[in-house]
C-alpha cells in the first residue's frame, strides 16, 4: 500500500510537519478537510473593484503588466507593479517581494487574484497571488481549498500532496454508505465526494460532497453506538462479583470526600460490571468535576480481581498528568502502574510490553501509542477513554479489540444537552456528573468593552502579585491570518515588554512544535511562567491550580462551547478566579446573548442547553463553534435533523 513517503515533494521534514498536524497516512491526508475555500471560479474585474467604495474586494481576473516603479526611502524601496485587465488599472504593492520584478515584466500576461482596496485614488493590493498565463491554469477558474495550517505546512504543499494522494488512492475508495441509503438520500459516491470536498468542480458539487461526507460521518458514529449497545447483549463469562475492598480502601484514604455524583457514578459503573453483558458508558461532566478519579476508582475492582485496565488520553501531557495522579492515589496499594507514550522506545518499550503481556501491569496509562497492534494485554477487561471526542471510531475499536469482553467508559467534557442525548446516544448508558468538588468558587466572569484593557491589566497585576498566574487568549496567531483582530504574537510582544515586563510571559499556539508546547505548559504548571499568551490551544490543557485569571479577547468570535472550555482552565482550586471577556463594538444580538449566558452561569449543561436554543440558521458565520462533539464535518446542533434521519435510515435498513 502506498504511503506518504511515496508522494512527490514529501521528504523527512514534511513528514514530520504532517505528523504534527495528525497526518500519518494517505487516508489521514484525504481526511484532512479544507476549513474554507477560495472561489476563483468567477471573474471579478478591476472595474468591479471600484463599485464598493473603500471596501475590500476580491479580484480575480486576467491582466497584463503595464509598468514597474519603486517608492519609499532609498534603502527600503518597495516595488510597485501596475497592471491592466482591459476594464481598468490596478497596482500591486510588493512588500518584501521586490524579486517579483524579474517575473512580472512589462507585457507579461497573468491570472491575478487578490484582495484589493481603493487607496490614494487607485485600486491597490499587497495581498495578491498570480499565475503566469497559460492554456491550462492550475488555479484560475477553480475553487481552491484552504486547509488549516500548522507548523511549516503551506497551502500549496497541502494542495499538491492531497491531489497526489487522491490520484494514488482516493479515486479507488469504496462507498461506506450502503447503496440503498446512498440512493435514498441522493448522495455522491465516496470517491467523488472526497474529490469534490478538496477540489470542487462547482459550488453545487461541493455542497453535495459535504452532505455526503457528513452523512457518512454520522452514520459511522451511529453504527458505532449501535454496536456498543448490541455488544451489551452478549453473555459474559465473568461469574464472580468483582471485589470492592480496594476501591473502598483507596476512596477512604483520599485527602477529600468524593462528591455525591462521583459516588453515584462509581456505583453505576460497578453495578454494570456485574451484569451479564459488557458495558459501555459515557461519563459526561463539566471540566473539573473530577472524572479522572471516577475512572481510577472504577478500575480498582477489576484490578483487585487480577484483571487489567487501560486508560488512554489524547495528549502526552494529559496522560502524564494522569500517571502522576494515579501514582499518588495508589501509593501503598500494590497497584502496578505503567505509562506508555510514543516517546517510549527501544529496550524500555520492549520490557514494558513484555510485562504487559505477562499480566505484570495492572493499569496502563497512555496516549494513542497504547492502540498500536503490538501492545498486547494478558487480560484487558476494563478501559477508560479520556476526552473521548478526541478519539476516532477506529481508534476506539482498536482499543476494544485488545480484550474479549471489555467494559469501557468514555469521558466527555463536552456536555450534551439532555434534549439531544437520545438523538445521539440512543440506548447507550450515560452518567452525568453535575456537582463540582466542594470549596470550589465559581469563576466570576466580567464582560469588558474593547478599549478598557488597562483595567484588566491592573486586576491581573494584583493577582500576579499574590503569586497567581494568568492566561491571555486571542483568536489569531499572527497578523498574517486576518486583519483587524488582535493576535497572540503581537500581544505577547506588548504584554511581555510593555505591560508586564517584571513577569515571565510565554507564547503558545498550534503552529509550534509539540515539544515546545509541552515545555511551556510544564513550566507554566510549575509556576516558572506567570503569563501564558495563547490561542485556543489551551482549551484542552492541564490543571494549573494557581492560574486565577483569564482574559479572552474578541470573545464574540468564540462559540459558547469554546468559551466555556477556555474558562474551565481557571477556577480549579479554592482560589477565586476571574474571566474577562473582551468584546468589540459591533455585536450581533446572538453574540450579546452568548456573552450574557457566559456571565450568568458556569454550568456547562445549562450553557449547552441555552446554546441549542439560541442557535438559529445563519448565526454562526465567522464564529468558531467547534467543541461540543468534535465531528469533523457535522455539527451536533445544526445537523440534529440529519442525525435523526440517519437513525431512522439505519432502523429501516
Ligand atoms: P475533569 O472532570 O475535568 O477530568 P479532573 O478529574 O481533572 O477533572 O479533576 C479536577 C481536579 O479536582 C483534580 O485536581 C482533582 O484532584 C480534584 N478533585 C476531584 N474530585 C474531588 C473531590 N471530590 N474533592 C476535591 N477535589 C477533587
Ligand atoms: Mg479530564
């Protein structure tokens, strides 16, 4: 089978970058869907650029270079190229691109595409892209995919790689949707859908492709749930009740009391373990409600009975944190604990795998590394999947294939509103943890109008003086992305140099290398960094008890679930914590309502429920709404009708 290495232009360095974006196979690459599209299928000429006044206009035209000149100071001159497309003239300002003088010579014919604006009485652009004129243009006249970038990945590289992957493998993809349902719903063949979601032939085909792949995604999810439910019907060989001595002992040795909900859920899981069927259960509870502990305590009856447990978490850092917690609470119990991540290699890994296969490890905590096929258990009977929405269906089944009749629980910090539970999970068992550990003070949330940041800084400074820490969150990484929004890089400069020079600040975002991110998070957790300036990467983060402040700028651009998840990073101890939601002037009604909800409640279930009510069609443009379930294409709110329809389709099948 072809691999990423077989693609032209993919070397060791790009392989590493792809891996950083979660792409390890050709399939991953084809499943790396565009986040947006650039429509170069319609011609927009220079004359159209003038009709919108001073606003920005996307031009897409065929033109000829008519002149070159330079402006600016003698030593920092900038090239300006003038072009004409027969309907008008425009200027291309080549900041840092003076080398274009060599290619864009007078008389050259081009396909030109860019964002233009009327300035100094002429149509100008410094944000443009061109292709030399030819019979068969690569981009002109097409709908181009815009991929989410991370690390050093570029659009061009991804476009070329995805195209090759499609030619090698994608065009031979088989349908996953049963033929009958595909026809019934007027869906595309899988291979056409894949091609069109990356390289749409037309807007209509793009829509069909998205509809098809959404259907497929939800169908697989629902089949998975169905399977989990069906699996329960199988009679189990376990004949004795699992012992609970160890569980009781550990629970009573904790430095705090379990909450009522924790006790109830642990009881539910234990009751399940004695049924004649293997169970799968979703444990949903807000961030910080103590799900980890539920997992560990629930593993103890299995461990006491001599069986093995696996606990998987989506990131190395999180898994490591769980290992620390586990070794603390299991101290002196004789529970044999091990940690497996991709970092463990060579002899050490071999020894661990040997011990695991012999049954000398009771509890294996790890990352995706646990799923690889050479990780073999002697008798895996219980599995805990933390942050379940971050694991795919396939990964989940890879884990479940490691034992015969595994009971498993899936932790979810993304509350599903009660009104949707049935639609999503059907008969899957759900436990809900609503109570928070005692002594926790609800985070106080302030909404602050843009321009009043000084006040927040003063507040944060007081907190820092008490030895506490703060997060500052911005929607963008740097200025290259979009205009008129604050970005983390610039604000890092400003906060570290001008506002808080006496404190240690650090920047963290998704384009950084995994190991750098981890180092910074570790230092922050250890208190060596006081201020973390971030994009929403901190959403799924670590538990830093002394972090008491979070400022989120352009808060109106975040969806409720993201805001709620972000806020969950503070208020994780008895210390009073604060969140400042900074909003800009032009707020839609829905944005106002979202901020109000955030101010009024800290309860994730209530927020999810109200989000559901609030959502109307057409409200989400430009707002990052990801989070509640993390489907790749589907959205649990918008696509609820599709979910219902698919459940019905499945029943009729
Ligand atoms: P989540 O549900 O988001 O995974 P965690 O399991 O990480 O939350 O728990 C958050 C914090 O709460 C941890 O530091 C944990 O030790 C603490 N905790 C859990 N249960 C209790 C409890 N009953 N009383 C006090 N603190 C608790
Ligand atoms: Mg957790």
